[in-house]
C-alpha cells in the first residue's frame, strides 16, 4: 500500500512510520519533512495532496491542544485546540477524500481524555471527544468503501517528560504499542472504530 503519514516526525508518528515501512510505501508529511503540511492551513493540505497524488491510506498523528487550568480557561483556548487538532484532522479527511483509493482508509488520532478527564484537560477532552464523534459519523457516509477509524491512546511513555505531570496514576503506553493500533486500522477491515489504548 501507499500510505501518507501526516505528523510522521513526532514521537508517535515516527513509531507509526517504522511499523508501516517494512511492508508499505510510506510518505511522511510534517512541517519539517520532505512533504510539508500545516493542518491549520487548508491550502497547505491541498498542496500536500497535489504533491503525493493517490494513496491507499492517510494516517494522521498530529494536532495540539492547550492545557490551561480551568480558572484560566477562555474560549480562545478552545478555539486553538479545535482549529488545530479537531478541524485540522477533519480538513485532512475532507480535502483528502478524492485522493484516497477505493477501499482505502483514514486513521486519525484522539486520546484518552475523550473518556477520562484530567485537571487542565477540558480543551483536550472536548477536542478528542469531537474527533471520535466525527469518526463514527463519517464512517456511515464515506464513499467508495473508504474506511475511517481513530487511535485513542493514554499518555505515551516517550512523552512522560513533557506530559507525565498531567497524568498522575495513569499507566503509560509505549509508542510502539500505539503504532500497532495504527497498523491494525490501516491493514484491517473495520470502520468507525476507536482503538483505545489505556
């Protein structure tokens, strides 16, 4: 298969690329890779698909949300998270539809905060929940047998230095385990699934 991995240079993204590369042709897109993309910019997404052409699968391992304390929370924080992680990935699907082969797939990334909130995580919980709802709804209407799923991991072991304090008592999951869930989505048969890694 020919697979586009958007966000393929991050900790989880690199693990996904490594897991897929042995069996597939993998095209890596990010703000710094050969194929450049900024999911906050629709024109950038259009340029990306114009460069890569038809693919069998699109994998998204990107998007960020702010983590302010609730007492400091404003609608601007929500706008930032929604614009980047939620609408950015939705736009990747909407603009990418014509470039995904019949029977191909999209796999997005959400996260455990969709189902298990933490302090300072209101924006991330909202965004992740929205992504998972989008995946379930889009699965009922995507044309040409195209599938869509999401991978929803807990905090990743390799990111504990940055996010560990936000997730007290959570058992981390290695990036390689998260990558296997992406492989399952890409190579599998299901659609509308949320692959949870707690």
